[in-house]
């Protein structure tokens, strides 16, 4: 633990209220400032972040916040298509840790720009693909890493409900697949949900709010280590997210309320339920889900800890989503990764 608390700031005061709450409720930090272009969003943050009114400085220009505050860590919680500038500016301003909202960005140029800026500055960075920090998914990955399933061969995931949007919400489940696969994606094949057949090769959902601008899609993703994943995502289904990670000797099924593990004593044998795997899902208040994430960021900044949600995986996730658009556009073809630049 550092003698002095890390100074934290937040850019974007809507979902940013949850980030502000997480810093304010983590002993490693002092939350010192929040910034939003909208004075109304700043007025509303106190109640949403459960902070005493006026307890931290407010700004409408993040560059002014960088100049006036001595920030160690900053969260970037502006809309999806606007992440790159504040992330790069924060890295160039010498801020040591950046916790950015997902998706990393919506195009490869911005993703490459972010990764270049954080690498050049030696900045620590995590992307808020939140399940990377939620206990049930963390424990499931630990179990896979420990070899309980005898390795990993297949992943089957679902995303349902009217927010089945490949980029805005789907980034969470695509990234969760990569969180377990722990390998580079090799190729992607996609079939969009009905009504989005002619969506095209450019993501259209700027700001990420409108489900009509963002398709659900069925994806097959193959990783370099041989893991193959299937994601089923479509609107007009119940709202749920679920993942099933499968190895030669067992499987773990997890969703946002918890998970189950089934094991076999031999390869390809029949499985039985293992009651020893029992972990909670999301906490009730979203800000509480971000406390482990900002605590990990403190360890990254202070002790060189490794990110559970690094920007490089965030870029892989984006490449998978962009490849899905190319696959659909090309007649549901296999698209090899990485995608060509330029
Ligand atoms: N992790 C999750 O589960 C989760 C949930 C919801 C949203 N998100 C992500 O959080 C981000 C924000 O989503 P939202 O729904 O709060 O968006 P929003 O559009 O409701 O709010 C974004 C805020 O950012 C502010 N803003 C924009 N540009 C700015 C700038 N240059 N400087 C300061 N403030 C600026 C806007 O004024 C607005 O108040 C998105 O990337 C979204 O995908 C993540």
C-alpha cells in the first residue's frame, strides 16, 4: 500500500458516476475530480455516485483537469466512438493508469493509436470489460488455468434481449470469450440476425445507444491455440448473458448471477456436478463491480501487476467484431485475423 493515496479523476459523468463511486470506495485512492462537457451531468453525479455534493472538483475540459490536478489514474467513460482522444491525451499527459470504458474504440486506427500512446508512455491501462473483474468469471478462469477441465477446447456463449448489439454490449461477451481463450483470434465467421443482412462493413452505432443500428450476430471464432468459440446473439430473445467453457474433462457454465462446474475423472467421460465451484455473480450496485477493477489498477500502477483486461485484448475484441461485419458482407465467409491496416 502506498503512503499517499493515488489521485483519481473521471472523464464522463454518466456511467462515470459508477467509476467515481469505485474510486471513492477503494482505500488506495482519493477521488479528486470529475469532468463532463455537460454541467447537467456534473450536477447529477453526486447522487448517482453516492458522493457528498461538491466533495470533488468538477471540470468541463479534461485538459484543464489534467493541468490543475495531479492525477495518477483516470477513467475514460465518454461514448464508445470518443475514447481514443482522452485516452491518448491522458497517456501523453503522464497519467500513470487509465481505466477506459468498453469497447476499446470502434475502429482499428483509434485502437492502434491508443496502444501506441500507452506503450510509448509506459502507461498502465485496463478496459472495462467488466466481467474480467467479476468473481464468478475470475474463478472460472482460474479453474481453467489450473487444468481442472483438462485444458480448453470449446466455448459456447449467449447474449440475448433487445440489447443484443454486437458492438455496444456484444463487446462484453466477445471479450469474455477472449478472456478464457487466452490466445490470439485466428479467424471469424459471422451470420447476422435477420434484418441486418446488408449492414455493411462499418459500425454505424455512434454513441452506442440505438439497438437498430447494431446487429446481433452468430459468430464462430477460432483461436491460434485451437480453442473454437460460438456466440449466439439475437434480439427477440430473453435478456441474458451466459458462457460455457468446455475442456476434455469438464465444463463451467457462468452467467451474471453465478456459475456451475461439472467434472469427469477421465477425458471425454461423463460429467458430474461439482458443488465445490460456487461463486457469486455481479454485486447489486454496478459501482461495486468496478471496485476490484480500480483496485487492480492501483496494483498495476504501484507494483507492476498485470491487467485482467488489457487494451491488446480489447483490440482483438474489436478486430473480431469488425471481422464479423466483413464476414457477413462477403457472404458469411471466414475472415482471417489480424485485419489488414490502411
Ligand atoms: N461496462 C459497462 O457495463 C457499461 C455500461 C454502460 C455504458 N458503458 C460504456 O460507458 C461509456 C459511456 O456510456 P454512457 O451510456 O454513460 O454514455 P452517455 O452518452 O450517456 O454519457 C457520456 C458522457 O460523456 C460526456 N462527454 C462526451 N465527450 C466528453 C469529453 N470530451 N469530455 C468530457 N465529457 C465528455 C457527455 O457529455 C456525457 O455526459 C460508453 O463507452 C459505454 O459503452 C459501459
